[in-house]
């Protein structure tokens, strides 16, 4: 799942602060997740709220 990959990469970047390639990939994944969540919010707000709660992310 995308959120798991984001969390893993965030931990990697805390240890490797100068890994700019990974930072760029992380920002790309965050943007993709943001777009997918915006789409879900438009289509089905209830499922969106359930997913946010399940993943433990704020939006």
C-alpha cells in the first residue's frame, strides 16, 4: 500500500538526510496519495473518512 511505502521511505530519509533521489520519490508518492484521496473524497466521502481513520493519516 502507498502509505506503507511512504512511512518506510520517511524512516529511511531520517537516517539518510542527503538522499535527495529518495526525497524526490517520497514527494511524488505523497502527491499521488493526495490526488487519490481527493478523488475518493469526491466519489464517496464516507469511504474516504473510513480510510483516513484506518490509515491514521490526517487530512
